[in-house]
C-alpha cells in the first residue's frame, strides 16, 4: 500500500514520449513532496489523452472523459 503512494500509473492513448513521462513525474514529485516513479501502459479506450493514478488520486485529461461529461450534461 505504501509503495502505491509513490508509484504513478500513467495510461495513455497514442504516443507518449519519455520527455512527457519525465515531466509528469517531476510535477507529481513536486506536488506530493516525495520521489514518484511510474508504470506506463497504453489504453486505447481513452481515445486520446492521459489518465494518471497515484494512490487514491486520479488525474484525467482524455477525450473519453470529456465525452462522458458532455453526455451527462445533456441528459
């Protein structure tokens, strides 16, 4: 459990450069005040964008989440 608080799961659709991963990890380390490592995986269900999970926190900027928000607002 403690390990998960310093390990981010980065899911992405399409290509994600090593520079982008390094930038994400740098920002997460700054936010959480501790070194953060990552496991990356491609997730085509996101359509485009990224979802980052660390501990119980989830950050998502994907087309799939924006479409879900739009569908909920129009219902």
